[in-house]
């Protein structure tokens, strides 16, 4: 803790109290107001937590004004270009890039945990044929604690590791099963000879009736997308994982809670919403009409894939993905995708518009990811599932960090009560 303090004075009573300022490695200092209620009898009010740090974390740093994203200190641009998803997962979980031997052992462990208990398949028979894959993913991830209770002692580091590896390894298998259920095809078992991402593509697209070979362009692009989604400090789903985990619940339950939070269109559901929006806009001629709708305060329409709570500059992930998006479409031979052209026009017009400039609304990661997923042959409803697979190492790393933080307590925000004051029960025959 730094020696710096901030003095807060209650003008009503004249009482002044010094509160410590905490400094991180990077980023603004934070006023430690733990004792505020004790000193003044006041809580703070911060809906949406726009000015509140809920924890200390060594994992991810974002500078939203500069458009900087670091995982364990490494810039996202370098990781996206040079690393692999599993190496990034190791980095997030254990704090440093692995040696060759550490990566080999980690990869081996993840690969050997890709199978799910055969009974897990039965869950899918219970889902309606048109169930949303996020509904299936959330439910089945939550059910994993019913199968893997041998590693659920959250106070045992070996158990935490085992559960972490299981979550990262099994999520693609469950996701692919949800996909196959959606499209009415038989499940494909994991193939341990393939890479993490190659195996996932194989489980999605292989069919018993014909040979399937993983396309290396698709494999590389998807691996990079997973890296870009791997962590994003205390976003809504990660905060949900931490809050659920703070009660001491098991990690599968906490990650299922994270999946549920991710599903919303303001968070991980935005990539699906972008494609739906592009479909609705239809042609380039309609772009001005939809830009006007987005600016109209009486219209609930928002430009999906635009804006971010933290980035008030270009989302660095969007810059990487924009480039990849063009490369993938070229290499897969879909360079004249009308939706991509529409997306580019929308971006161009929005970026020149005073409304978007003033509010610093730039395209975010979801604006382009959906277009790549579509080019890879993935249906729109499945996009958020891919975000969940990418985010899994981040969720697990943040959960592990929380469990081992000596300052960790059950998450329990306060409120301003605005309901009726105390009143007496009125028997039903006397109510007017
Ligand atoms: N289209 C039109 N106006 C917008 C948009 C948008 N996409 N986003 C923000 N605004 C306006 C908003 O109306 C407000 O205007 P005013 O100051 O006149 O009232 C101003 O910009 C600030 O917006 P806010 O709602 O206070 O910002 P927020 O930090 O609460 O919301 C957001 C952030 C991401 C939820 C929001 O920008 C949004 O709804 N974007 C579309 C959904 C989306 O793409 N989400 C993915 C986020 S990135 C992936 C992830 O991390 O999950």
C-alpha cells in the first residue's frame, strides 16, 4: 500500500477522515473505503460499478483510454500473433509463460481431460431440438459437479488445478455436443491427436458419413479469436464467477453462473446480435436510417458491436480481429461477403458521425468476430458459446486468484432502500 491518502470530510458534521490510497502496478490509484461506514455511517452508491474496484488482481490490465490490453503484462497484440490458446491459458492460470516442458505437460493434461462422462450425453436428449446452445452449455457445465466430485475441495490446490483443467478441456466437448444437437447430427468424440482448436473444429464439423479434415486457416483464426477472448479483467461474467465463487460454491457452479451472465446481448451475446443487426439492416442503402435509429434516444436500437464500458478508444482486440477477418475471408474465398461490406460501411459512417465521436464509441471485438465465425460455417446462435470457450481460462484464473486472496470475503454489495417504510400487515378483508 502507498503512503498516499485521501481525506473525506462530512460537511454536515465537519468530521474528516483520511483513507488510504492503494496503488497497483499500472492504472489509477484506488481509495480504500472499507472503513467508510464505520467512520461515517455512509455507504457509497455506484450502480454498474463504474468507479469501484471489487478486488486486487495480477491477471489482466486494461487501459481503456489508450486501448491497451495486457495478459500478465504481455500485450494482446504479441500474444495474438505469436502464442497459442493453450499457452495463453497456462499464462493466465499460472502467471508466466510456460517452458517447453511445462507447456507439454499442460497440453497433455488438457488433452486427456477432453472426454466427458458418457452419461453427460443423456442431458442433450432432454433438450428441445431448437434449444439455444447457451442454454445447453450453461446447464451442462453446471451439471459437471454432479460427475466430478473427486476434485471439489476448493481449499486444496491440486483439486483446484484438476477442476481448472477439466473446465478448459471439457467446455469444447460440451459445446460441440450442443452444436450437434442443434443441427441434428451424431456427437463426435474428442480426437487427442489434434490440437485444442483443431479437435474442437473436428467435433463440430466431422460426420460419420464422410472424411473431414481440419482447415488450418480456420484452426489458426479460431485459436486467435479464443486468445483475444481469454480474459478481460472484471467484466460482468468474470465478476459473476467471482461473486458466485466467493460463497465457496464449486468451480463448475461458478463457471456456469459466468456462462449465464455472458449470454446477455450487452456482453457475450453481442456477437450474435451484430449478425442479426446486419441481417436486419440488409443493404448499404439502409445504413443511414439505422445510424439515425441508434442516435435516437426514443428508439431502443443500439449499434451492436459498438461501444464499450472500459475502452473509450479503439478496442485493441477489434484492431487485431479486423485484420484477421479480411485475411480469413480472402483465404476461405469469401472476400465478397455482402455482410462484411455492409459492416465496413457501417463502421465507416459511424466513425465519422459526431454522435459516435463525442461518446468515443468504436467497434468492439464482437463487431468482427461474428463475421469470421460465419465464414467458418458456424451458425449465429452458436457465437456466444465460442466466446465462453475463449473466456474459460480467464474465468478459472480469476476464480483461483480469488480463492487464494487472503482479503477475499463473500461478495455482498449494499443498497439504497427506496421502498415503503415500515408498515403493519392489513388483513385482506380490510384492504381498500
Ligand atoms: N449505439 C448507440 N449509442 C450507444 C451505444 C451503441 N452501441 N453504446 C453506447 N451508446 C451511447 C449511450 O446511449 C450513451 O449516450 P448518452 O450519453 O447520450 O446517454 C453513451 O453512448 C454512453 O453509453 P452507456 O450505455 O452509458 O455506456 P455503458 O458503458 O453503460 O455501456 C455497452 C457499454 C457495451 C453495454 C454499450 O456500449 C452497448 O450497449 N453496446 C452495444 C452492445 C455491445 O456491442 N456489447 C459488447 C461489448 S464488448 C464485448 C464484451 O466485453 O462483452
